[in-house]
């Protein structure tokens, strides 16, 4: 009788590797989602609604913007535009992954991968030499529930904790956004300058009398489009020349 261990299929191996790499991502997701739940609670969402929202939306900035629009009772069109602007980078990530995926990959896997493209999942997936959807699925198995459960628990905590403590926890969301913008701003001075310009214009827009009746979401959309368009026109990113023709 042979005692040789059964060989692990490539799919199972990729799934296990993804699950292992998804653990630190999931822990980070849980911390951010908990703070996001505080914002959802201010918008009037229940724990189940917050859980369902995070289960269907895998974008922290877009989800936070959505909660703010709900809180402000903003128009659907404004919410849709802001979500599009906040999540536009995922189009580029999808294009990048499409160049690495096996051309014979079925449509169902392509759709699932597109649904779960986030900054973190994209980062660990694009770094692999051999790209298989099952690696991403492994990471999703742990990280995605952390994101949804963290949001629900944040809402529950927001309903139970004192007001001053809820306000303190809300500051963590601003720390999340700083963690997103500071690294590229330190690497590229132009990015840093336009970030500061964005802060200044946002503050000015909140103080100008003729903009008092414009919702915060609409002002954010306009400022984002104007500043990003100006940066792209004045300082376009030059493509690196190939080493060999």
C-alpha cells in the first residue's frame, strides 16, 4: 500500500497562499471598517444595512462618500458621480490585471475578480509571477468578511458608546485618508502640492457665501475633477522609453 502524500492541485495551493496573504489585509480591513461603521451609524444605517453595504461595496473612500451623501440626503446623481470619481482608479487596476490573466479564463472568474479589485488585493495579485483567480479568492475568503463584519460592529458600537467616544473614533477615518495620500505625496512633490491646493480650496469652498447652499458632496466632486484635470494638463506623466525598440 502506497504511503505517498497526495499532491496538492495548483488551484488548492493558490487558494491557500491567498488565504495566508489575506490575513493581514483582513485585520487592517476590520480596523478601518469599524471606524467606517461609525460614519454609517451617523447616516442612520442599521448594523444589517451596514453589513450588507460593505459586503457589496469594496471601496473605503467610495463607501464613506456614500454614507456622507445619505447623511446629507443628497441627490442620487451627485452620489453616483462622487462614487465614480472616488473609484475611478479601479478601471486602471482592472486593465493592468487583464494583461496578466490567462486569455482562456471564463467570464465568471473575470466578473468576480472585477468585483473584488481593491488597492490591497490588486497589490498582492499583480506582484505574482503566475496569476490565477484562486489566489485572489483565497485572500477574499478571510478579508471580505472582516470588512463587512467590522462595519456592522462599528455601527453597534456607535449605538452603545458615549457620544464623545464615538466622535473620537470618527477621527480614525481621517487617519485612513492621510495614510492613502501621504506616501505618494512624499514620493512626488507635485502630488504633494496639489494635495495642499485641494485642502486650501476645500476650506475656501466651505467659507465662501455663494457656495453655502451647495452640498459638501457636490463641492467635493467639482474640486476633485478640476484639480485632477489641472494636474494632468500641467504635469502629465511621461511614459518611460523602452530599452529596446
